[in-house]
């Protein structure tokens, strides 16, 4: 199971199970398996579950546990506030407000765990499907850039996954500098960048400048020098457009750009 398949199956599973108040380990693993065999019917159940379920399930159960605790704590605070208001007890009401403020901070931290990619600290696919889309259609007009890292597999193969992870973090950090935008790690070395204020032309210019700067920079890992580049496609979209159709179009643009970059590098 490759990284893209695993990411797709995981997000489809999370999308399914979030409709249920209680998610048991068996229910999660069965749902994960059902989604996996749609993507790749040849996979064995043991392979699917061992590779994909353990880490994701632990994260889901942790979030579920934390959410229940926060809900219970919020109910207690509301009850305390009701009593304080009834008794006109300003001191108690102030203490309740302090507890609620602290709870709010913890809820924001929990939300970050749900929507942030752990490695790169950008948004994840769950954020994309829940915040940007409505039933897989865009909520608002905007511009989308789809990019991946050139020859990323060879970076992992030549220098190791630690070096590959550092490259992923670097590229994610660079893309976050686009004004008024959100970066999403879509899967593996693929990123989506969306903006409601930066149009197609300004995004293209921004990412071309990233490539120009990367071309001048040698990266170093354990004494080995190498360079990194990105291929990308940019497209404007309208509210209500189907995300998958837009992604299909911009994916083709990205691969055309990759071909052009490869041919130019061969002539250098």
C-alpha cells in the first residue's frame, strides 16, 4: 500500500466514522478495511490493518476521549455559572469564566490535532474536506495550486526518510508564505495551496520564485549535497464546483509542468 493510498483510505475512514458518537476498535478496523479494498482489491486484510489502522485509531480514540472530557467539563462549568448567576456571586462567576477560558484553549489545541499534519504542521485532508468543501464541492471562489516535489522518491532512496521528511517540512514552510492562503498536505509529497485573494497568475509567480530560489540552493544532509525543485499547476475555481474535477484538471497541469522542467534540466 503506497502513501497516497494509505492517506486516501485513512481520510475516507475518518469521514465515515465521525458520524458516530462511539467508535470501537473493531468498528474502526472494519470500516478501514472496507475503504481499503475499494482502493486496492488485491490487498490482504492483515496487511491493510497492520499498516494503516494502529496509529490512526490511536489518534481517533485519543481525540474522542478528550472531546468527551471537555464536554463533561463544559457542562459542569455551565451548571456552576447558572448557580453563581442565580446567587449573584461575582467571585464564583469569575472563577467559572477562568475555567471556561482554560477549557477553550484546550479545545483549540484539540482542534489543531484534528486538522494539522503532524510532520509538516500544515492543514491535513480532514481540514480540506470539512472546512473548504461542502459534500466535496467548494464553498467559496478561490485559486488552487497542486504541487509535488520533483524526484522525491529518489531523495528518500538516496539519503533516507529523515532527509525526505526535512524536505517536506521545508517545502511546506515555503508554501505557507503565500499571503492569505492555506497549505494542505494532500498525501506523501503532494500539497494543495488554496487562496481566496491570490489569483492564478500571482500564485504561479510565487511558486516560480520558490523554484528559482531552490535552484540556487544546495541542501546538505550528513555531508551529502543535493537540490530540490517543485512542479505545480494553478487553477481558479468557483463556489459549487466539484473538487475532484478541479483536482483532476490541475493534476494534469502539474504533470505537464513536470515534463517541461525535466526537459529543461536535461539540456542544462
